[in-house]
C-alpha cells in the first residue's frame, strides 16, 4: 500500500470513527437516565452491545469508503456511490442527537428509515464500482434494520403526546 493510499485509509477511519465519537457524546449521558426509563422492546440488547457493534461497523464503513476512493477507478458511478455514502453518513450522524439529545423518538424513526434506504442505495451503487466495498456495508444494513425495529418499538411503547 502506498503512502497516499494509507493516508486515504487513515482519513476515512478518522471520518467514520469521528462520527461515532460525536454520536457517543450525545448518547452516553442519556443511557443511565432518560433511556433507562423508556419502555423498550424485549429484543433490545444491553447498552454495552451498542458501542462494541458500532465501533466495528464504523471501521467497516471506513474501509468501504476507502475502497471507493482508492481502489475504484474514477467514474460517474463512483461519484454516485460516494455521494450515497456521504448522505447515509450524514443521516447516521443526525440520528443520535435527535433520539438521545432531543428525545425526538418519532423524528429519529423517520431519520433511521431514511438511513436504511440510503445504506441500501449506497450498497447498490457501490456494487457497480467495487463489490468488496458494497459487501463491507451489509452488516451495517442488517444492524440498522434491527435498530429500526427497536426505534419503532420505542415509539409504539412510549406515549409522548
């Protein structure tokens, strides 16, 4: 791997893990207080599972972005795939402050559904330029699908009207 390629990988890791760190800033203070008091679906994992899973997912996301940037040849298709990647990353970054910071569980549900669609589109568009990049995002799609059911359950089980 060249120095340029290594630099790109480091930047992708900083970007994706940085989003994760920002998420934890919004999330962590709410776990023992507000979140602990919410009614949650029975399939909700313990809070300790989330940082472990998300760290792995952010690393996979970073490698996926790096492959798009560094391994896929420049093209309109690559630009589209990277555009979808950044859209889904922005939606990802928005979810925690809305859900945990503002306690906007219904708005967060709309965001996570949009995120799920954006991840699927990222996978689809990435598969056209770099198959491994697309496959690296499949665990993320599965986890966000699962998280969407939890968010929907929280909305259904908690009356904030």
